[in-house]
């Protein structure tokens, strides 16, 4: 297809991961990588792991200038920045815009405001399709603007989606642990090695921002505008990946007369989906590191009353760049797995 790509914000962790995958993508002919602070510097100086793939330098073009000659534009910017530039990028006329920040993930502006404050560009929100690629598949074909899901949200929603028919009364508990790369390239007190290594702690208690997009999906899937779900986020002593466990009491559904076979629901939801693998035992984080796969184990208690689902994803691949490229493939009608079918690194 000879796609011309622009990655805006390419000096960050998500930008670097997009470059790693796009530089090897068989349908990509060229990649512009922009950065404000690193313009003119070799990409390989900021992302040494890409030195074997490219000798290009970061471009100092503005987002609109970079978009002008691009078929696909990826925005890998800090929260709030995409809202400032999306309008001019649309005006530049690229075929497809994919935002990896949270700016355009939530349609319900009141729900958005509860977690992020007033939306700075509400008129642009309806242009974006929420791109949970493993669930939407070919429904994404023809989309022109995609909001890539958050990393925790991706794991949580893959655990929730098969349970959507069981009922809105479940109040699923979603316990997640993330690695330090989830916080981006700029060092913070909570990502500093002595604070992070050998440590585990909760954060954003009862208020993690990804709950906004999770609630919007869960309410849409269950058909109940008051359905609830709770995300409990933790920082773990590793760099990459998210391990998430869903626990749900199935009694409300059983009391209403439903028969619930958790394993069968997961098999049906992900039959034929190339990047979701259902395992017979709990998945391990290192088995998915560096890949676009989600590994899932869905279990049910012996008395049938409780569901427990474990999901592992790489936050920078399935939780960011990989899923965004999967969504690009689907939107453009390319083979879904193009450029994404590779294994992980273990040990
Ligand atoms: N890290 C994850 O696991 C993850 C997963 C899913 C989604 N996300 C989301 O993806 C986005 C990027 O995350 P990240 O972890 O990569 O953050 P990051 O490491 O802080 O990188 C953000 C980059 O954006 C660049 N930037 C900001 N404004 C720019 C502009 N106008 N033009 C060009 N570059 C600009 C910054 O570089 P310069 O200052 O040099 O321009 C910075 O390198 C965030 O919204 C985040 O929430 C992150």
C-alpha cells in the first residue's frame, strides 16, 4: 500500500514503540517522527533500541505540517495536547488520524468531565471511533479518526466484554498492576528506580481516569446507563506490562434465571480473533512482553457463583502502539495482523 506515516510525539515511550513497529510494517513506505525537544537529533540517540532499524532524525515540523504529506497520523502526545492540534490535522486532509491519548476516548462529556475536567474541544469528540480492535474487528473498516483505548482500559474491557450479556448488576472488581513505562518518559517520584523496585503500591484510589472509558463501554454493552465497574490500580516493580484480574459475583444473573458458563462466554467472544489467546491456566506477564497479544484465563468457582478472569497485556504494544496499528490495518482494509505477528522475549 506504500503508506506515508507521521508519528507526532515520537520521542516518548509510545512514540518509540510506534516507530519500532511501523518501521517493520510491510505496508509502510515512509515515517516522519516529530518531536519538539529533540528536533534534528537522530531517532537512535533517543531510542537506542531502534538504531538497527533507522538512521533518520526527528523532525521539528508542526503537527499540521507533518500531517500534510501523511496518509496516517499517529498522535502520541501528553494528555490534552491532541485536543489542541486535532483540528488542524483534520484540515491537513490525512486519510486516517489515530490518537493514543485520552482526549477523544469518551463520548459522554459529563462522564469525561468527572475524570478529566471540561473538554477543551468537545466539537471534535464525535468524529472519533473508540478503537478496541480485538472487539470491533472489521467494524473499524473505513473509520477516519480513531481513539486508541488506554492500557488499563484495554485489559479491563477485554475481561468485561464477554460478560456483557450476564447483566448490569455484576459490579465487577478490576484489580490491575502496571509497570513503570505506563507513566511516560519523563521521570517522576513514583517511577524513580528506588521507589519502584521491590515495591508495590496502589494509586488513583476510587478515581482512576481509565474508569471513564471503561464505564462508557460497560454501560453500552450491558444497555444499562447506571451499570458500574471498579478499577483498582497499582504500580508494580517491573517496566512493561499490565496484569489485571476481574472478579465478579454472578449471583444477580443466576437469581434472574440466567445460566452462566464463563469459559463458554469467553470462547464465543474471541473465536477467530487473532490477538486474543485463551489459556487453561493463569497467564504470566513475561509471556506477552513485547507482543500485541492479550493472554486470558477465564475461571468460574465450583459452585458457579463467581467469575475470575486474568488478563495480561504489554502496555506499550497491546495497550498502545500495537493496538493502534491493528486498528489502522482494520480501518484501511489491510490484513488485521499485518506487521504485528511476532512472539515475545522470554526469559
Ligand atoms: N505509556 C503507556 O503505557 C501508554 C499506554 C497507552 C496510552 N498512553 C498515552 O499515550 C500518550 C503518550 O504517552 P507516553 O507514555 O509516550 O508519554 P511520554 O513518554 O511523556 O511522551 C509524550 C511525548 O509527546 C511529545 N510532544 C508533546 N507535544 C508535542 C508536540 N506538539 N509535537 C511533538 N511532540 C510533542 C513529547 O516530546 P517533546 O516535548 O520532545 O515534543 C513527549 O516525548 C499519553 O497521552 C498517554 O496517556 C500511554
